[in-house]
C-alpha cells in the first residue's frame, strides 16, 4: 500500500493510499478551519456551514445528493472539530468518481440559500438543546471552558444558542468564501484506484479556483479556572478533573497516550478497576487526552451519585498521586503499549479509517506519518518518559468541574 501526496497548481492538496484489491473506496475533503478560527460573535459558524453544504448545490438538490449515494449503497457525512471541518463519503470502489463529483460540487458550489439557512438553524438549535439534556456532555464543555478560559479552544464547537440565532445567511456565505479555498483544503482518498487517476478526477471536479489562506492562531495563556459548577436536577453528579497537556506534535505526546491508557483509558485501567469494578461507585469512569496545534488537555471523568462525589474524587486523587510519584510498572507499560499499537493497526482495516488518517495528518502536519513510524514511537516510550510526562501534566494547572445536584460551596470544601 502506497501513500502519495500531490499539490495542484490551485494549492489544493491531494493525498491517496492505494489499497490493491479493496472493494470499497473512501474519499474526504478536509478544510483546515474549525471552531477556534471563528470570531466570538460567529461562534458555531463552521458547524452551521457543515450542516448546510449537503442541503444542495447550484446543480443538485439535497434529495438528489442523498438518492445518488443511496443508489450505490454508499454513505456520506461530515463533522466539525476545533481545528478542521471534514466532509466524506464511502462507496463501492467502482463508484469513487461519483463520490468525488458530489464532494467537488458541495465544496465548490453550495447553494447556501436563505431559506436553507433558516431551516437548518432550527435543526442546530435542537441539536444544542439535545446536548443541554446530556449532563455528561455539559461537564466536558464546562471543563474546556475552564481549561482554556477566554480562548476559542474553550468554546463549544457548535456555538451557543445566542450565536447560532444571530448568524445570518451573509455571515455563512462570507465565511465560506474566505475559508473554503483550495489552499485551505485537502482531498484524501483510500481505495484501489491509483494516485494519478484520483488526481485527474479531483482536478476535473474541484474547479479552477486558486489561493486560500490558512488561519492564524494564537496559543492559549497558561491560566485556568480552577473550579466550575453547574447545578442541575439530575440523578447523577458528573465530575471532571482537567489538566493542560502537550500539543499534537510534542515529543511527550505518545508518553501521555501510554499514561492515559493505564490511568483511565481502558477496562484494565486503574480508575476503571478501582472505582467501577472494585467499589461499584460509577458506571462510567475514564480519562482521555486531547491535542491541538499549540495546546492539549487530559481529562478524568466520572458519573456517580451525589452522595459519592467526594469519595470518587478522593480515589481519583489517589491514582493521580500514585502516577506522579511512581509512574507505571513494567507490566502496565507493556499492556498500554500493546493496546495502543494493536488498536492503531486494527483501526486501519477500513478504507474510511485510512482516508481519515490521511486527511487529518496532511491538514494538521502537511505530511502523513508512516504507520511503522507511529508504532515505533509508541514502542519507544519508557518508564522514565512516563514519570516525566506525569510530573509535567499532573503537577501542572488543573480544573475541577461538576454538573448535577451539588453546589459550588460543597466542592470548594474539598
């Protein structure tokens, strides 16, 4: 399997992985702009635009797009993150040209009609309302607001009800015109087709536009908000301990992944074993890292009854202290590295996963890290690396956030 990257005269980058014998092909377009790149008053406009592009183009109705994909048994979807927006499709390999034709159409000539903006606004407001009904989601939103206060990384990707309600059709069209340019986009394809064949099809389908700037970003300041509580009438309390972490390309990134797996990243993790399996204090308890171009985070979450909040947090503190003081055992290191390398390989069995890796890597880094190199980076992590990253992250600035039938005063008493 061969990965190749070509930059067209327009500035559009095309990256492919040729997989001989594959029966499916996956194609995606990554736009290197996300929620952190929006003005505060337009928070959520990237996500708004993501919803709108499949509402139709100058030549295809939304129904025509859906029927064309359904007719070949394919799938099409999109998502928005803090630093990029992606549109993708997966189809039988002989129908790749159809997928690229539709992606080219929606990415270069969306209709963006006033009526579609208004109807989709209602849909997004319903989506935000659904998120509000998920207190665990709200706890994580509150955590990022506290870890990155007054910075766009701390904003919810979909925006707020106020900003979504205020976004106008002209705002959406202006945002599209500025950012959805060849120089900001990456087309990624994984399947049996050869690179030159894909490049020729992309040149045909993505028009003659040129140029496009990449967003200028400012890293967040070091300060965090140490405590945030949102009182709600729920059966459980949802608590998150958050830390600032290394950015996407930091040399400690793999060491943090290994630490995270042992702390709360899997069913054999310390937090899962102690809090759920041994004590039965939570159904869901886990830790998770996040990384961006210039910042990162590590969060530890638990959902538990209000009466058990302090006990759960005490147990979390015990494990954090053990990790900082002692690091990992040799066996824990072997399990974590084995999990990360094994799950990484298993995750690449599908053309969709391979396409996503291509698009994400080129958008974020400008190149695709070889699979063997990534595996070796995990295998190179040693016990000293874990102790270093534990001291760096777990001894650094932290936040405590909670959503549920608890008060800020009760949390301050800890």
